[in-house]
C-alpha cells in the first residue's frame, strides 16, 4: 500500500504482513480483497470530509490468480462540483420556469380568439405557445431530476397494482395516441402487484409510453404488459416504430442524449425522459433493459420484485 492509499484510508503503520481484517477494520472495505471475489467491484466511502471511490480489480498474475488490487480515489472535488452543478440547474430552471409559463399562458389566451387575429400573427402566436410549452416541460423535467438526485438513499417501496398505473399512463397519452391513430394493446396486467414507489413507477411507465407513442409510425401499435419471470415481474412497453441502432443503446439513458438530433427536435420532448426512467429505476433497485433495432421498433423492460396478492 503506497503513502497515498494510507493517507486516504487514514491507516497507520506498515501494511505488509498484516491480516486484512486488522489493516482494514471496515468489513465492507475488507471484503473487496476476498480471494473468492470475481470481477470488478466498487464501493463509496467517506473518511472525515473526504468522499472516496474504492475499486477492487482482479490480479490474475498474483497468488495463483486470486490476487486483488484496490484503487482508492478521492472524489470529493468531483462530488462537490456535481452538487454545485445540480443546484445551479435547479435554481436556473426554477427561475426560468415562471416566465416561460407566463408566456405560454398569454399565448394560449390569444389563441382562444385566434379567429380575430391576422393569419400570420396567429401562426406566430402558435409557434410562441408551442415553444413556451416545450421550455416549461424542459424546466419541469430538470427540476424533477434535481429532486431525485437530491434524495439520499433508495425510494421507499410498497405493493403497487400495475394495471392501475398503466391505466393512468395510457389515459394521459390518449390524445397523442388518437392524433397518430395508434392502436394500444395490453396484456398480463390484471392482479399483478409489484414492490415499487407508486409515483416513481408512474413516471417510469408514463415516460416509456410517451416515448413509444412519439416514435411510432402513424397507425402503428403500442403494447404495454407484464410477465412473471423468476419470482419477479417484467413490465414491458413495446412499439413497432423507428427503433434505435445498437450503437446507441449504452448512451440512450444519458441526459440530453439524442440518437438523431433533427428527428428528436421534430418529435418534441426534452431529451430527459429516458434519463428520468433510468434514475428512478436505480432509486427503486429495479433493472432496466432495452432491445431495439433500427426500423423494427423497441422493447423497454423494467424488472421489479413481485408483491403478495391483494387480500380478498
């Protein structure tokens, strides 16, 4: 162990020859050096005011393939910068949301009497209203993400009826579904209950349904359902729309990531919906997956623990 490692972990004395449990009294930290451990592991630690990231990597060339290497990194500055960035985004979004809402409101009022406006003026007011609404949605999503990021620990879970959540989400999407003349199908929802955070699950399913509708072809089909698998439940949102090339799958859940910037602007949206889905799944301990091919549609899956059936 070099001097930097000792300093960051606040250890004293010689490290060579000492039992791991004695050298590293934190059991979780010591477990990262277990010879039976496979693959890479990562652990977040706090030592006083310092926030540390500890990575455990296999060293196959040592001890007959049972060696491990600990890399300790002080990420205090990085975490501080992340918190400052999140606070800035939240404050700016909060301040800008108010004027954007006012602009959208006044534009909507003018459009209620659009027949009295010059056609060119009415067209300009429509553009103002549409873009003010997009700004308001963007600020709402940024503020929601800031609230998620600012919450310590996992979200509290309780039994949630999947059918009720899906029904609410489909009701909200009904206008967009009708506009694109889509067919909505459901399967396997009745009687299925999962351990989830009710509001978070609503945001997850709602964003996935909105995404499926947005990128479906006119007259297409959107399917939402649930399957019991391996003691859990797999909630699925399926479309047969434009699809996503495999090279984008790893980044599609990043904030503001766009597969095709021109197409995304035409479809609307904030570029934050899938980032919100990924963050909420992480907060609930749910697993999120995507299967998609360009031109063949997409299947988004959320894996959740099954809750006990509702009492009669």
